[in-house]
């Protein structure tokens, strides 16, 4: 078959899901011969043995979306027998995950042979109690085995930098995970590898954070000793109630994390920006000032610290009457 014919056939018969198994492709009329030709012509990409994705779709995805498809491919190729944990568990629970984590993490009660595991699979031999087990379901009704939200957060703390683990932990709390249960699980586990890191994480979590950027901003402010900035402070204005990402009523300074999705999730951008400008004008009339932080600034903490401290010093100077 010619390359264009193979691509057209794949596009026409591809199942609804992004990742499809050999069995699902065969049921859709794409047999082994067609699949092999599609892989050779680069119309398909094989993520794992027996699990495929269309190349055009794959190349359109963000890194974190590709990570999720690696996880789906593992589920399809292993027929759902694994119990997903750590960052893989976080992805399945729908928690915010910061950074690329292409490895698939599974937890078992036995040791896997390194030779039998795929290169991107990390197997953890860890004991799990019934309280640490959970199940999720695929759209077509298949069960996915995971660790509980609380156990997932603690496991992420043991293998990730604090900022990355806090992004997951904050969102887990926001989605209903129990801080009390996490502390109890950590206490019951006794002295284990990574226990100190898990405790450090629990001591900085805050379920009020609404995004990965807000979590990272809060941790940065705390590292600079600026704990007077409280998250999600509501301030009444003549334009209605304004909820600041972080605010210090003493200095009347608001710190906002500007993520692109903040302005585009619910209304047309122009409408949102206009309403935002009106609220900011109303706040400025009340004596509030703004300092904005974005992703680029968070990746340059030294430069950001200088800018922020200079800005705060400026606010303490007497203003002309």
C-alpha cells in the first residue's frame, strides 16, 4: 500500500481513543499488515509493544499530555494488571503535575526483573495496606488499579523535588485528599526511605492554591521569608469582590501569578481582560499595588528576588501628597 493510502485508511478507521491496542485496531479493521505499514510510513507511532498512537496527534501534544499517553499505552499493553503509583498515580487521579515525567511508575509486592521491564517503567516493591489502594475506571468501564490519593502524594514526595511534589499535593488537597490521613499513613509507616522528604512536603502544603504556578509562587515567597502574603485573599471593591492570588494587607501589595489559562478558561479574552482592568483600577484607588509573576520569572528565582525586593522597598517610601 502507498503511504497516502495507509494514512487515509488509518485516519478513517481509527478508534475513538488516542491510544489503541493491537486488538482494538484489528476490531476497527486495521490488521497487522496495515499497522506495520503505518508504523513504517510514520503514520503511526508505537509507544509500547501492542499500543499505538497516530503520529500527527502525538506531535500536537504538550509534554505532560504525552506522559499521560505513555501511561495509557502501558495499561493497554499489560491488560490493566499493574497498580499505578507515584507520579503515574497522580496523573490518573487528575492532579496537577509539573514537569515531564515520561516514566511509568507501578508498585508491586514482588521484585520485577530489570530485564523484563520496559526502559520507561519504574517498579517499586513496597507494602500497601487496604487503605492505600484505589481503583479508577476507563470510559469503557475497565478498572484501573492505583494507590490512594494520600499514598500517591507521599510517594511523590519521596522521589520528586519539593516544588514538583507540592504541586501534586496542593491539588490533591483541593480535590479532597485528607491531610490527616496523609499524616497518619506517614506515622504508621515508621522510619522509611524518603520519610523526611514526605514530612517536609506535608508541612508546606496548602489546598488553597489553584494552579501549579500559584504553588511554586507560594513556596518561593516562603523561601524569601515573605510569609505575610496570604493566598486567595478576598478584597471588596466598587467593581465587586476581587480575589488576589497573594496579598499582604499591611503593605497593600498584591502578588499575582499570571498563567495563560487564567484569562481564557471561561470567557473571551477581551471581556476577561477588561473586567480585570476595571477591578485593578478600583483596587489601586484603595491604595493597593500589583506585582506580577509568570512562568519565566519563576525559572529565574535570583533575578525575581531582586525585582520583588526592590518593588517592596519602593512601596515603603513616602508617596507625594
